[in-house]
C-alpha cells in the first residue's frame, strides 16, 4: 500500500538534504560511537535511581547512527503510521496505476524527504517506541523489541562544537535525556500500545481528499510569517480531542526527561549549567528559513512541550514527591490531559 509514497526516494533525498555532518577522523568517530554507547548504558542506572522507574531487560537496543540512518528509521516509522491512511485512500479512489502512481509517489516522497532532511540535521537522539511492534518482526506477528534508542552521532558532535562545550559532558547530558525516554517506555509497558492506538485513531479521522490544498495554504501562511504548523490542518472536534490527549502525553514524556537530565546532571556532569544555558539559546532557532521550517513542522510546539511538561513534573514532584508522582505511570487514565499540563494541581486532585 505504501507504494503510493516512494519511500526509497524520500530516504535518498532526505539523506542528501541532511548531508554527512561535520568532518571527523575515523579514530574520533569510533571514539564518539563508543562513548555514546557507554553513556547510554551508564544513564540507565542514573535514571532509575532518580525516578524509581525500573526498565526490565535489554529489549530496547541502543543504536548510534549517522544522519542517513536516522532518516531511514523515521521513514520506516512514517510508513507504518500512514499505512491505514493510504489504505483508506486506496479504497476510496482505487490504486493509481502507471505514470499517475509514479508521479504521485515521487511528489509525496519528495515532501517527506525534504522534511526528514531538515530534521535529520537537528535531532540529537530519539526513542522510536514503535519499532518491533507485532507484524514487523521476522516471525510475522510477535513483538521483537519494545522500541529502540537512536543517537545521531554527527549531530551531537556538530552541536558540541557549535556550543563550545566539553564533549564528554555534553554526550552524557544528551544520553540522560534520551535514555529517560527508553526507560519510560520499557518500565511502563502499556505506554507504547497506548500511544500507538492514539496515533492510529488520529490517522483514522483524516479525510485524504482536500488535504493537499490545506497543506499548500499552511506553507504559504508560514512563509508570510503567520499561520501554524502542518498539524493544524487537522481541525475537526474529534481530531482536536485526540491531539490534545497526544499533546498531554508527549508533554509529560518530554518534560519528565528534561527534569531527569537537570536533576541528575549536576551530580555527574561538571559543566552542566554551561551546557544547559547555551543549549536553551540554540533551541530558539536561527535564521528566517529555520524559523519557517520549525513553525511548519511543529517544532515551536515541541519546545513548548519541553517547557510546559517540565513545569508540570516539577510542580507535582515538589508538592507530593517522586513516589506519588509515579502514579502517572500506573495506567492510561492517570496520564495528564493537555489542560492538566498547565494546571498540575487539577491532576493531583483527580489522580491522587
């Protein structure tokens, strides 16, 4: 079904747009890969001790990848999420044939590739929770992993140079944040299925016809300095309700990871204050094109998730302690809504 998107073209274009990253000698590259793997493994215990969350086993592997590897991993993830949408479009309009299919798949592949190429220069690390879900495994239906952690070595090296910070400190700092995500999903086994079901519910509400006009309009508005992200093309009440739930979950996950890295950092990373200060400035983005792309891809909203989610976690932990805060991981009903992220006392009243 996903032949309606030329994923190979998307990956090749994305990799070309992203480029290889900074020049690094083979010896330095090998050392960076080894250090990142060691830091990720070290971070597991640090996250456990700080949060009380225990990630069982080694079911979510750590992969240190280049930019092309990150682009490929995310194209695979998009293909999986978009499958239901493509299926519905095919059922409604029939499968395009011949030249129509070739042109359409290349156009959509180009759109995805350009997006992944831009993001492929920015992302330092990412936990991919949907990797290894049933039907992806070689045995055709049994989950092989509970996700995987991707650390993008060229981007980490690029940013540590750009910020002028200590590489050893910065690599551990990044790993603390990303490893927290791995712990969240492996210590809370229902989280992956819950988030995946929400994603499927969202794609299930999308009406394929007419979406491209909305996308083009959104791009035009962003270039003129207005408008919002591409996510805003989904504006029905049902879509907004699902998006609010997803926003609540993602704000929790991102904010929790930021709180962990800031809580653990001072005990193991001597230059953590310098790193945090310079990194926060970098998150604002530089240049007109960068700001436009960030708005289109929802990265401004992503930054709000870090900020608002971290404020939620800090407020609850300060008020009731980490043990009671961890009730948030007990079941899906305990997850904060988007409104509760901004009103943590409402969550405390409802759940605790």
